[in-house]
C-alpha cells in the first residue's frame, strides 16, 4: 500500500446486510477521509478494501469467505500491498476464525470499533501483521464517530439506536452489536439538519430496535421515539419521516398516536412478527403474542386508516409443527401485508435455538414456498390497488430511461414517471397508471408543488 503519498489512497467498501451496515459503511468512509482515502467503485482500483459483513443467516456469513477468496487474488496481484479489512457482524462473531481461514486479511474490526480504524491501520503498518479489534467499548460508538459527511440524496438514513437486549432465541444481534444504546436527541437533530442542508427530504431513522429508542433529551431527561419524531418534523425541509426496525413489545400508544398526529410521519410500519403461533413466539423468546401484534395493527388502522404494514417471518424455528405454521398463515391472511420478508430459520452458532432439534430442510422449504406465494399475492394486490389513484410522490432523481423521473410513494414503493422536468427533492401528485411486481408507473397529475 502506498503510505508515502496519502492522496493516492483509494478505498472500496463492499456492504452486505441491513441499512445499518449501509450507514456504517458511509461512516467508515468518513473516518478514513482525513487519512486521504477517496472512495472508488471497484476493488481493482483500491489500496484498501473493506468488507462490511452480515451474520444474520448462515448464507450471509458464508458469502464473506467466498468474496474474500476473490479479493486474495487481487491482493496477490498487488504484491500483497492491498489492505483487506473485514468489519461488521461476521468480524465481531468470527474474530480469530477469519484470520485462520483467510490469513491474508489485515484487519478484523467489530461494529463498535470503527472510530479506531485509523489507529488500527497504523498498527498493521507498524507491526506488519494482522490486527483484530472486536472490543465493546463502555461508551457507545456514537460518541466517537465523526459527523456524516457525504450527502445521501433525497432519502437519507440516520442511525439513532444500536444493539439489542432482547435475546430472541434465533438471533445473533445481541452478541454482535452489543447492548442497546440510543444516541442523544441533540446529535440526531443536528445530523438531520445537516442532511436536509445536503438535499434530504425524507429521513429514515434506523436501529435494530428503533422503537426502543430512549435518547438523552436536549434539556436533560430522556426522549422516546415519538417525542424525537415530533422534534424532527419541526425541522424546515423535512417532508417525510420513517423508522425501522421496530419490535411489537416497544410499540407504545404514544408512538401509535404519532402516526395520527405527526403530519410528516408516513402511514407505513415495518413490524416483524416472525410467527403467528404463540408456542413458537414463546420458544423464540419474543416477549409478545400473536394477539399483541393483531392489537397493534388494529389500533394503528383505527387512528390512521390508510396505514400499511410490512413484516419479517422466520419459518422452521425448532419446534414448529404444521399447526404452528398454519397459525402463521392465518395471521398473514388476516393482516394483509404491503410486503414482507420471510426466511428459513438458519441456526446461528452460540444462539439458544441452534442447539435444539432442527426441522428438516424440505419441510422448511415447503412451508416457506407456501408463505411466500401468499405474501407475493398480497404485495401484488397492494400495488394493484394503487392503480387509478392519485398519490403524493417524493422525487428522488432521474429514472433509468431518458425523460423519466424516479420517486417514492407514501408506502416507499418505487414510482417511475415520464416527465422531462427536473423535480428532484419535490413532492407532486401522481396518478398511478400501472403496477409492476416491485414498482409503480404513473403520470404527473398536478404540476403544483406539495412540498420541497
Ligand atoms: N430487531 C428486529 C426484530 O426484532 O424483529 C429484527 C432484526 S433482524 C436483523 C432482521 C430479520 O432477520 C429478523 O426480523 C428475522 O426475521 C431475520 N432473522 C434473524 N435471525 C435469523 C435466523 N437465525 N434465521 C433466519 N432469519 C433470521
Ligand atoms: Fe434480534 Fe430483533 Fe430479537 Fe433483538 S429483538 S434479538 S435484534 S430479532
């Protein structure tokens, strides 16, 4: 690696997994920018490649090792000069194992140590050997990371909470991301203001358990998520607010009412339920029952009738019988989702459910197939129901083809509109003319601006 000419340093970050990793990757680029690292689009052009990884399911973790194999060839082609770092949840969970399986990796850094990257890179150069940092510091990393620098565009993600104390039987997050920690409200508001100054109009608050947010209030005390959302809505230029991912147990009445009373908060909620069977929810240590989920959905629909829901499901958790799966299908049919993510249970080393008797793969596959067919049908029905309606669309940029603009509906559906004018960052009324499986087509209905 070229250490004599800092300006020549080039950084490529590969991001796997959730939106929080996307946010973390941007923060790592910010941490490394003062060292002269400029982002490049390909690993071939880079002096340093960071693989920011996901450990949530086995397949996600295995992807890291095959990608590392490919990076090794690139490193060899540079005579070993290219630096390779593994960050994220695989780094945290696998630590030393990464260096055993891929000894050409220079750095293994857990999600709580990104602010120490400059020091760790210097250590690699000094010691001429690989370095691991997977410590959980006493103070959360929010206290150390620099302010977000690079603009994200019209829709900006903002991490406000990290970690989890819930210990669901299947999940690695409490082990890889550590204890639940909320960022002080003043620092969230300051980052949101900067995002707006850089062109953001929609802010998506992120956290593994975002609705458990309890950050220090600007005047002492603490704010919950509902209070934070009201303060964010007052920032001039903030047109839309969303938050993800929420846990049913933390869906307070105040937060439910915010969907009615906060005009910037979208009528849309991602609320993972995982299963419709109380027996399985209890085995999962979820701390909520299927009826709690039903009550939250009903109450939100009562206060905000146009509310739409998305969710996550795990199929084939140890102990799941045909009757338990039928309870999940019943809950899905009854709720009606705009979209949902569903996964076969994947045993994760060190988590309680991994040690239990497992459901055969073919049983899991058959159930997942049935669930996904129903979810697909619901998603298609949800999208089809928008055809003919007039709906506000926030334009995010140019579409793929000339003369097209891309935007998002109230429900975060991608919308493509034939329109020669540059309306990026503005909200206009669009008549939906066609629904594709994952996007909508429309025509600009009213030229006048709803919000900018
Ligand atoms: N905190 C959120 C919650 O409580 O629902 C979810 C966070 S998790 C990062 C995202 C999703 O991954 C979960 O909702 C779950 O459906 C899925 N997931 C987590 N662990 C899994 C496992 N071991 N096997 C399959 N899916 C898993
Ligand atoms: Fe994982 Fe979410 Fe459960 Fe926490 S609440 S352990 S992040 S699934």
